[in-house]
C-alpha cells in the first residue's frame, strides 16, 4: 500500500512538473514571437547607396547569413559568424564590413560568378536574428529560397558539416526566428557541428562557451570546408530557380509582402 501511494505521489509530481515545464517553454516561444513581430512592425524605409541600389538591377541575388550573438563571435553558438568571416576573407572583401541600422546588422556586398551576394551578420540576439534577416531580404529584394543560413548544430560533432534544404528549425532558436519572421521554412542551411556537451554541462553553457585550443585546430579545417561548400552552393546554377514556371516566395518573405501591400493600399 505504501509503495503504491508513493508511486502515485511521484507520478502526480512528475506530471505537474512536466506540465509547468511545457508551459514555460511555450511562453518563452510566444514571447520571442511577439518580440519578432514588434521589431518587424517598426517603420522601415531604408535608404540605399549606389552599390546597394545596383544590386537590384540585374542578375541573381543571394543572402548569406551567419547566425550568432553580437559580441560573442568566438563562441560555439556564433560559429556561423566565423564561417561568414572566412567566406568574406576568401572573397577578398573582409575589410568591407559596414553597419546598416536599417537591417540591424553588418553587411558586405560581393559577387560569386554571376550571383550578387549580400553577406549579413545580425546585430540582434540569436533568438531574434530573424528580424535582421527579414529586413535585409526586404531591402535587397531577396526571396526566402535565395537565403542561406549558416548556424551551429548540436546534433553533429565538431568537424562535421551538412547542407539542409529547408524544413523545421530542429530546436535552433535562431533558425526558428528566421522561419517566424519570413513565414516560410524554405531557406537553405549550412549546419556546422559543435557537438553536445559532455558530463553535467548544460546545453546553454556549452553553446555559449569558447572552443578549446585543441578544438580550434579542428575548427580551422571546418572553416575551410564550410567556405568550399558555400562557394559550391552559390556557384552552381539552379535550373528550377531560373525557370519562369518555378514557384517562388515574395522578396523578404510573406510578412514583408503583406507590409508592402498595405502601404500600396493606403
């Protein structure tokens, strides 16, 4: 009898705890979505320089984003920014980063073969990186399917990288923010493995920590491989994309398209 009572009490406690946990996670996601919406709904009338305006005139355009936290570029969670820095160096434009308050980030305009590139390092926290991505996509007239997100991946060990063609965020808050702000999940992703924490180290502490000296040696090789893969993806022609019958998303995502339509109706 006593064992049955104890088991019943344990199940009740566990069920209550699990319910509270789910409620906390749901509230956190809801709050993040609200912040995304508030930031996106702010007045947005970007001015363009000659080079920025020129990117609209001809050729294909792509946006490559290194997801991460501003001021924490050396951490595992911001490895996407490290890859983007390596890409800029390979293209010989590493000294061209400039702040753009209209997109809440740092930007470089470049080119790979006939493809015009916009490189973006968001200056917002990871959980709301999508605001910066959506604003940049809207400013430069880039469709969600022409956006490539570079981000860390817990489920892959350090040294492994992989391309993912759209789909769910798989628990990554930065990707989830991009999906929420663009209102689509078609964006291509380069997932850079950072591995899961060992021992009792929490996931949060792990992703915000820096790579060890031994891991740095592996990371150097990872950056080279990642840039090779990015350039390959950016260089290859996409017949489906170039086809006039291929379905496409509006530049900046559905949210940006709705905002433009509302302005036109006023």
